[in-house]
């Protein structure tokens, strides 16, 4: 069953990649169309980052799903979306983005990657899975016209300091 799920996930990622390339959709439009990144889209809007991620790039986004945001303590997302917390939200969201197009095969060979907010993301590849700063990568190489999306199961938080 697990292999069947992996094959289905790979097929979905491939279909999404082909669709994104064929339509020329950028990272934001590709994520919104997938239907599982509504909270991420709302957060990007609140932080004023939509235009940036619609830019030329290329970008690599470790995109937390709506389920990943739901794992945060109650009220966290609502609090971060408040205008007075825009900088903190921006810091968190830009920690999910790496400059350049880093495909899954490249990520698997890395120990860390520098996020666009300047903090390092820890990368751990073992046993056929990849974790970034503790979050498990659940789908990879979802192509967009200006980069690539890797889906993660947990919102990652930048290290303090």
C-alpha cells in the first residue's frame, strides 16, 4: 500500500510539473491551483511576498500544506496574519525559500541550504526520505515557470539569532 501511495504521489507531482510547464504558471499560481496551500497563499499575501514569488526567480520553495499549518498551536496562524506581525511572518516564510532551482536530486546531496532570509535550512537525507529543518518532504520537483516546489509536512521556523 505504501508503494502504491508513493507511486500515486510521484504521478501527481509529475502531472503537476507537466501542467505547470505547459501553462507557464509561476510558483504562486501552481501552489494555489494545487488546492492544498490555501494557508500558505494567505500568509504570502499578508506578508506582501506574492509579487516576489511571481517574479523571475528562480526559486525553490519548501511549501507547507494546509495540514502543516494546522499542526501549529491554536491561534498561531491568525496571530501571524495580523499586520503588526508582518516582519515575523516574512521571516518565517522566507525561511521556506532558497534562491535558485534546487531539484530533489540536488537536495538529497546537501547538508544545508541558505534560505532567502539568510538563515541556514538543515537538510537530512536518509532511508529514502528527506527532511528540511525537521519537516519531511512529501512531494518533490513540482515545476513552475520560475522555480520548483517541494511539499513539506510541517512549517519550519528559522533558528533564533
